[in-house]
C-alpha cells in the first residue's frame, strides 16, 4: 500500500472503484473511476471507464 497518492495508477483507482461499487457506494465508485479515466491515455478506454461508473443521482430519497 502506498502512502503517496501520486504513486497510484489508473488501475489502482479502478480497483478502488470496483470495491466501492461492490460495497454499494456508487458516488465514491464514480469519483474513483473518474480519476482512473483521467489517468488513462486512451480516450476510448477512458470513455468506457466513465460509462461503467456513471454519476449517481444527486438527490437522496428517504425511505420510511
């Protein structure tokens, strides 16, 4: 585990995004995927990453 965020790769961020999605944390998954896409040189791959982790709705619905 690295302590310097500058040492993280797109793959590291994508792994984190998958973990957050599995933990039902879609907003964190989206943020991590956005960083993975930003660090990805290939535009098509970056677009695929973004499509896999779309931004969740910003409104919150309360259930009773």
